[in-house]
C-alpha cells in the first residue's frame, strides 16, 4: 500500500488543527439535522396536505332549549340536504364520543362532565371536479339552524403550505449563514497558516516548488481535518439520537422521523459530510492558490 508523501510544512504546530475539526463537525452536524428535519417536515406537510385536500367540516350548534327529538330531527334535515348538494361526494356525521376525542388535546379528558355546548360535526368529502358553493349551502342550511358553519380545509391547506415554505426559506438562510461562517473560519485559518509558514513556503518556492504543490499540501491537511470533523459529527449525532430515543421511550411517543426510510437516512448521513469535506478542501486550495498568485 502506497502511503501519502509527508508534509513539507509543519502543520502539527498549527493551533488551527485543534479547533477547525470542531467547526467542521458543528457545521456537518447542523447540516445533517437540518436536512433530516426538512425531509421529515416535508413528509408531514405532504400528509397533512393530502388529508385536507377535498375536505370540509360542518359545525352545527344545538340550541339548549331544544328537546332531543327536535335536535335529532334538525340533524336529519341537515344530513339529507347535504347528501343532495352538488359537489359533495360523501357525508360522515361524527358521533359524540368521536367529537370528544377530537377536543381532548384542548379541553382534556372527561369533557362530557364539563357541561359544555359541544357542536354537532359532519365531515364532508368534496367532489374533485365539481364546484361546491360554500356560501350558498351555508345560507340554505341557516334556514334549518342559524348556528351552522362550513369550513373548507383548502384554505387551511394553503395557509399551512405558505407557512411551511416560509419556514424552509428561513431554515435555508440560517444554514447558509452557518456554512459561510465555517468557510470564513477556514479561509482565515488557511491564511494564518500561510503567514506562519511563510519562510518555509518561500524556501520551497526557491528550490522549484510550484504554487500548486503548496496548495496541495494545505488541501491534504484540510482534508485530514475535515475527516476528523465528520467523525466528531457522527459521534454527536449518535449521542443526540440515543438521548432522543431514550426520552421518547419514556413518553411512549413516536418520532415523525420514523416516516423516513432507512435509505433516505443513510443518504443524508453520507451526502452532507461528503459535501462539507469537498467544500472545505476546495476552499483551502483556492485560498492558497489565490494568496500565492498575488504574492508572486
């Protein structure tokens, strides 16, 4: 096995060899977490969008003075009208217990003992290619019961998608700033190394070394530091994953990241470090080449 040639520059004496791997590790760690978070977030948004598309909900508030027979007759009238309304594919009334379960996250358990006016809910599935006139239908149903309101989920869906796109833009902006900060730290470290080893580099140039040779020395050194940084990154990811699974196990909660396939997880954990290593090594080489070209 052919071993790489030893360095002509004493990089082991550089203080950057101690903090650059940790900067690269932090950047790789944040990039990996960000990519996994964005993929999980996109998967959840996609599911929510599919669930909300073509759906609507009817809320009917029952007046306290009505008898159970009158309330039942009113509900039957509403359901009969909805089943005959153009643009509605399916009508699914929700029973009282199902409504209680939907309200539990906000009102807690044992809602039936709170004596609250729980509305009568109906889930509507809309036709894909047929228009459903919400305003006209609401006005007609108001003749049966004034406390009826129909909410199309398409408007909620559009709001969720706009908010999701905004969060993605903010996340990409923050990740870009972190990456640029890491690149800036590496450029500063490389430039400092050129100043520290200026005399040795000058001797190498006098005996015939080309700028590309010196740039290759810095590139190999940065590649070594970047590899060390990615190893630190995997250690950090392993610790965070272990803590998350331990914490989630205590709460008996399922992480949304479980929706991602093993191949997707492996691809992210391989591609992000590879991109960071490539960017760092190219940055180091370009910095050295630029500085030496302007010194000659």
